[in-house]
């Protein structure tokens, strides 16, 4: 695949569309919305000096990349690198920040290189750190607030604070903010001595969804490597966009936190955007709202403490009011602190109440093995709580619900299940499920005692009955259930065409869309797209990563290798897909599917992220816009909303058919 050459267009903030293969005329570039394109122009001498210094440090980071804490250097250099590449300096006073970050990078590099030391790990107060993401191998930043009086000789609580939206708060600005001031709860807890506060970056501005969702857990894991975090006393909180993130992540991963606090934010798509039926998108887009819309997961909050906050005069009080209604349907009254007279901010009195609640939650800690569990989900992306995990659904995108009453002492469990075809019970540390007796929707399922400890049992539907045993591994299951965007929540590698596609319109489209994906991932998701030529793929790529393949069997050897096991079949001039024939120069097949070489990972054909620049004006619209498969018509060029004309689109069934 040709390398982008018009670097100056990137500096102007436009996603680049270079000359295309086999077709006169270019597809119009798509303006980048976030980060903004209105950065100031650096003096040529200043830019050249920063560029030279940054490139030199990038090489030096590579030299120490194998060392522990190298990411604490790499993320500083990357912050300046990306600011230069994307013109992300928005005022003259920001220019010195680049030199300051590079100074700190050099200082840390010197420590690691000469002494294998990392003195900043023992620093108290405001500390900026980094980790290397498993998703795309990028360096990602995070901030810490470590109280001077906190006893780090014993396990301590952690508060994960999700920041609000800031279109201009890219890596460089985020790091500066994290080293400059206390941010949690509007700065009202700067003097607290109860917990370490973690500030994840969230991949900048994607509403704590997509790779931003995974950033939270990768940052927590990084912190736990160096600090004695008590895993049972990790609380989640955030405000504005961070409040939306707390609603979303708290509902989907309720077993990971001892408490969840959501300040303002949004909780769903339709009401927040005031959409009326005449403005609704395609049915499959509405279906995909269920992935992140929190009301679909409301009952999950019944598994632990939840506290909302709203300013009395804040229009984003709408989220807490909506969730109060949804939780009332589940028989729960939402605890809701309201700041009298406040708009979109905290007041000190409210923060005192919230902090006291957090202290109480930390004191109680997370309940690892509750006797009762309630869980609901429309997708196996979010399969369960602790020792109860759903392994199969009767049908995706319809509510699946589970009520579990588990008497571990007697070895009995009662389960009330709906739209669930398989599940797993896990004993947990030191537990034993040998001889467990289940009552599933009133039906008794009893296991023999094998005479040795059993850590987990799996149960599946067989006709009208429930039987012991693993579910069918050829069907949809947790982590391999779609839609297309799901492939970018875990490690992936992008494989471009090795040569020009034969059909000129298709070649023109692939050329543009590949570049668009690469540029968008860098600008919005803050990492370089992990690209590998087909001939350079290795066994680790196949076993550990999702394969994102571009082109067709003639242009991409990896597609050719697995073509006979994919749901699309190519002939010289057409392809057949889901019972229809399509002209290869006028249409493109797009889909996510289990990789035939490794069914535990995905293969994606001809697609990157499916939400685009036109959806960036509000984080509530940064949801998947394509389902499991689609056919794209090339009679319409890609734009800020779609990759072309969506001729057909839909979901595979539970058997990937």
C-alpha cells in the first residue's frame, strides 16, 4: 500500500486522500473535527528544532523499549510527536510545553538507560505516567494523584476518575493538566489522604467507548504493577463525558468496582439527542444503540453501590432522571445528590457527601462472591458478573437476563434465565463446585461428585433441556460476537493490499478508505495504526490478533489464503454474498467473521471504525454505525457519515450465518 505523501495536508488538519490507483480524480478529503484543525502555525525554526529533537528521542526510546517503565518515556515523546504531526498547538503559550515534555523524557531516559532506575515511581503528589497498549502497541498516558500521607506499605484504595470532554485536550495538554492540578470533583478533593486517584486518558475524546473503554482497564493494570492497589477497593467516578463513561463502564463491568459514581453526562442516545421517529437512522443503527445505551443494563447496578450527581440547573440532569426511572422498574431507588443552584459543575457541599459515600464504599469493599446476582445484556461483549458468565444467547440484540441465587455452603444455585443458551459458574479462589445442584427455570440439573475440586462448570441448552458441557464453539461467544467495531477492542493488525486491485472503482475506494482509517486512528484514537504486509504476518499475529484485511483475493494474499472459508465468494467480475450477486467494480463486501485460521479471533474485511467525523460533534453518537456485515455501493463516495452508499446491512445469526 502506497505511503501517504501529502504531509502538509495533515498539518492543516485534513484527512489525506492521495492520488488513487486506476482512476482519475480524487475522493474529497473529509475534514477532521476532533482534535480541532485550528492550531497555530509554529515558527519554522521552532518546528524544525522540535521535530529533530523528537525524532532523535523516538530512536532512543526504541533502544530502551525492552525495559520496565520505558512507556513513561515513550508517552512523553509521543505526545510531542503527535502535536507536531497534527498541528495541535492552540496558542503560543502552549509551545514551551513541548520542550518541557521532551526535557522530562530525556531525564527519565537517562535514569533508565544508565541506572535501570525510575525514581518517579516513588514520587508523591501529581505524577504523569504511561503504559503500552495491547490493542495497537501505542504508548498511552495517564495521571496519578498520590497523597503524601497515604500508607503505601499496605493495600490502598483507588479512585478511577474519568475526565470530561475537551476537544483540544490531546496527549500533550492532558499530561500538562495532570501534572498541574487536582482534577477529580472539580478540585474539591485535592487534600484527600484516602486513596490514589487515577486519571486515564481514554484515547482522548470517544466518550470512554471503543479503545477508550479498554484504556481504563489497561491503565488500572499499569498502576497495579507499581502501587499496592487493593483490587476490592477500586471505585469508578467521572463527570460530564466522564459521567457518561461512569454510567456506561459501571453498568457493563459492574463486578470490577466496589462503587460507581456518575456525575452528569449522558446515558443513552435517543432521548439525549432529542431524536424523533422521522430523524431515526436505519434500523440496524438503532439496534446498535443497545451496545452502549445504559438503560439496557440498568439492573446490573443492583449488584453494588451506585450514586449519581447533578447540578439542579444542569440540563444533563436528564441522564440521572432517566436512570432513576429505569432503576425504579427494577425495584431500586437511585441515590442522587443534587447540587442546589448549580449548573454543570460540583459544589463543595455535594462533594463532601459523595466523598463520605466513597469512604464508606471503600470500607466495605467489593463483594467478590455475592449470594445473589442480577445481570442483563443484549450482547456477549458484556457477558456477566463475577462467578456467573453467559456463554451463549438464543438471539443477539434482544434482552438476555439472569437472576442467580447461589448458596455456596449447600452447593445449590437457583437460576432464572431468559434468552440465554449457555453459561458458566466459576467457584473463585479456593472454591469448589464439585457436585453442585442447579435449578434452572425450575428444572433440576444435578452433577455427580467426581471426588476432586471443580473450579468451573458449564451448562448449555439442548432442545428444551439443560445439560452439562461446553457450548458450540462455532457460534457467537464472548469476545467473538460482532459487530465490526468490536474487532478494535482487542489486539489487531491491519493487512493492506499487496498490489493494486484489478477493478478501478474498487481500487479507488480501498485506497481512500485505508488511508482514512489510518489517519482517523492516529488523530482520534491516538496511536499509529498497526500495519503489517501479508507476507510478514507470523504465527503470533494469527494466534493473538484480529486480522483487518483490505482488498480482495487477487490483491491481498491473506484474503486469498482464507477465501474459500469466508461468507463471500468471488468470481472474475462479481462476488456472491448472502444469496445475491454483486458487481466487483460497483460494490464492496464488508463484514466481521471468526478467523478461519483461529476462530477465537476475528477477521474483518474492508472496514475500519464505522463511526466517522460527522458523528464526533457529540460523544453520544460515537457508536457503531455498521452491524456484522454490509454491502457498500461505490456510486456514492465516502463522506463524513458513511463509507459509501449502504446498499444492504445486517447481522449474522448465532451460528455466524
